[in-house]
């Protein structure tokens, strides 16, 4: 617990000094009047140039309150600016499923890609780069800003006056936009703004939902369906080698999953497992989510006695799909996609057989020094996992030792109590490159005992693998090398994994560019199209990066290809 500078260390509290001698400073609110023609500029000047040396506790809170009001005014200006930029780019939608504009195409809606004078413009990308957001978050911001400016003028005015926070204003827009009738929206908006004058804003979401449901009984169902349409799986990594996997789903389905995990965990506990209920639920969920085979009796990873556990494994596993390669015709667009092809195998699931899932691959990057420290028993910094970030040395040791054990001794059981050998195999691929760099890929899958084990694949990467530079399509080894090197799409700020991107020639193949590691990089399909059809320009930098110049002339550096 922190201690104030004037607090004694002997535990005795000093008397609070009297502040009556200090001058009473006037409140900053005198600079913030209703319908201010200066839109807060006088308040901003007063805050910036305020003498804080004589501020009392009241003075500091008064300053903080003024800053909150200024932030609200800036949020209103930002919303107006974002909506104005979207409105200024008039064009037909480029999200209608065909490659080029066709007669009869509708106008683009807020946040959509659009065709303007033959160029493909992405409003979301250009806003995202300014606001340093991901493209998906920028799209949401554009939608909300346009709704606020065009359909919620009273809320925009309250935000401009500093009566609402940005979060409260966007909550009003999000929750009341489920109403279809504009008169209902206006009436609900007025009721909520009146409510906000006498109630804390932290409860504004519940108030908005009650108001929407009161005016339209179908609004609740519409909001529920919209939430279901937004279901997703997200990962939030921490700094300690762990991550939270957030699965957004229908509340009833989520409760059923939680009940199933709790029953399985309780069964383990009754049979002597010493892990806590939270640990067991996490381990069982991981085993269920990792790929499975159709062979009966496969053991979940790190879950002992799975074959005898009626709750330890799901009765039916949905198919994750197969990964394939699709190459689009036409070299002028230079598209080679390593996509997320999928095939439905619902019949297998309905038959009660566990379907084959997609390979679970995580690439771990570690320098030669980090690996040497691991081998010599010295302290090291660990490594870095794709889509996660830094991992500690203990995590690096665990995954590499597991991969080595399964490669060299494939028939050993994964756990002391495993009912059969070879229950889980972790295929490891390690790559040694410049300065002793090592890259290890750990693939985890549940297989039968007759799988034959796995292997470690060593490659020297100070030189790229062999590939015909005069062939438009790179070799499989070159394809894998470029994806491991780039990790993500190379457009500035894009985090699309390289596994699901196109391989693009930096200098077009038709313009003399060769199919070499230096001329290939990963671009997701969306940014690949922007490069060829959106009017973006590329300029190489001396450090190996590239600068992307937008259609408006703004310049952004791409992601670095190596850490």
C-alpha cells in the first residue's frame, strides 16, 4: 500500500493541516457555460494555464471535473469528424460479393468499403490508422459516430455540452438503435437524457434497455439476436505467459457448458485429483477444445483417466474444418491465399463420433542465447509465442521438453495415470537461423497409440529455402518460410495471422518482380486488394520496412518482419 509523503512511519497519524490560510480559488466551471459559442475553448485554456501550486483537495477535483467535460466535448468533435469523413466519400458498396462495381449497386453504408472513381477505398482502415485502432474496432466507431450524428442529435448536444461521457453517449446510441420507429427513438432518447440528469451514468445501459423494451416489446428480442450475431472467441494475453480465452455465446448455452465442466471437475476431485475446481475446469475445457480424432477412447491432454470419466470428454465434437490452398486466377492481382477452407461434417457429429479437427499449431520463437540458457540451467528471458507475445522461461521449457519427449520417446504415456501410451503427441518443428535463432512449432493433437510418434524438423534459416524465382507460385518450403518470418499481415496495424493471408509480390511478378523471400510478404485478402485496387503506394525503407502512403497522402510504416 502506498504512503503519502507526509505520513509518518511510526503508525501515528499527524493532524490534518488547516487550509483556511490558503486562497479560495474560483471554480473552473465559470468558464463553461450552457450553449457555449466557444465550444469549451475558454475552459481548455483555463485548465492548461491554471496555477496548480495552491490547489486544495476541492481544487484538484474541480480540475478533474473540467477535464472530463473537455474530454466529452472532444469526443463529440471526434464523432462529427468521423461521420463527416464517411459522408464525404460518396461511392457504391464494394461489399456486395462481386469483384468490381456493377450497374444497380447500392450506395455504401457507414463503414463499408466503396468504389470511388475506380479506386477501392476503405474508410475503416484510414480511420483505424489515425485512431490507432484495429479495423474491426474502427468500423464499430464509424457506425456509432454516424448514428450519433444523424439520428441522435439530442445526445450529441449533451455530449458537446459535457453533460454525458463518451461511453454514456455511445451506450445510448447502441441500446436505443434497436428501435425501428424514429419517433420512438426520439422519445426514448429524451426520456433517457432526462433520467441521466438525476441518476449515475454507470446504470445508463439498464435504463436504456428498460426504455427500449417499454416502447417496443420486440426490441429485447432484436437486441438479443444482435448480441448473438456478435458472438466470438477472443484471446487476451497477459505478461506472465498466460491468456484469457473469452467465448461469447448465448447465456443458456454458456451455462450448460459451465455445468458440464463443473460436473467433470467434481468427478475428478472425487477420484483424488488434487487440482482446484478452477484448474480442472480450465484443463478439461482445453482438452475439449483441442483437435480430436475419430478413434474411440482418445485421452484429453493432461487429463488423467479420461477413458473412465463419463464427463471428461464431450460426446460430440463439431468439426473445425480443413485448411487448404486456394489460388485465384489472374497474376495481375498476385493472390495466393492460404485460407480457412471448411467443410461441414454435421453427419459425423450426429452419429456421435468425434470429428477430426484442424491442426492446432503455435509457433514459439526463441534466440540462441535463450535456448542455451535453458539447456545450461541458467536464467533466461524465455521466448515469444505467435499471437500471444513473450512467454517465460518455464513455459518455453515445458513446451520444448514435451515436444522432445514425444519425438524421441513417442510411446511413453503423457501422464503417470494415462490408460494407454501415446495419448497426446506434440509435433515440434525447430528452426535455427541467424545468430543461433531457433523457431519451434508445437502442434498438439490427440491420436491413437499407433500414430508412430512425431519429429523435430531442423532448418537453417540464414538463407531462404530453395525455390524457383522465375515461377509465379513459390515452393511449399518458401511459402512456409515467409509465413513464419512475417507472422502477420504486413499492412500497418493489421494482426491477421500469416497462416490466413495471401503471399504477395512486393514488386509485381508481371512488372519483373521475382518469387524470392525478399520480394514476398504476407498480406490479408482485404489489404491485398487495397494494395492493387485502392490507390495505396509503397516505398521501401533502408531498414527493410515499407512505408504505405494512403490515397490522402498520409504515410504509415508496415509491421517489422522480425522481432
